[in-house]
C-alpha cells in the first residue's frame, strides 16, 4: 500500500468514527439550525443550540409516537 493509499484509508476510518458518533438527534438539530439560520440572534449561540436540540427532541418524540 502506498503512502497516499494509507493516508486515504486513515482519513476514511476517522470519518467513519465521526459518522458513527452522529445521532439522529444531532441530524435533526442541524436541520433545525439550517432552516432558521437567517432568522436567529447570532449573539447567543448557546441559546440557539439549546432551541435546536429541544426541537430535535420533539421531532424524535413525534417520530416514536407514529
């Protein structure tokens, strides 16, 4: 295996680890953020993150009820 192939393989393995840590909740929160990014007060990022996860939790709850 060449050095480039080895580095590529290592990069893919790192990416796979990161993806495996990414939950449906994280995905939903990210989608909420993407949808409201133009409308939020960017001076309070912690509040924005909390709201995104509250809405993500609500989406998961509704998903589980169906």
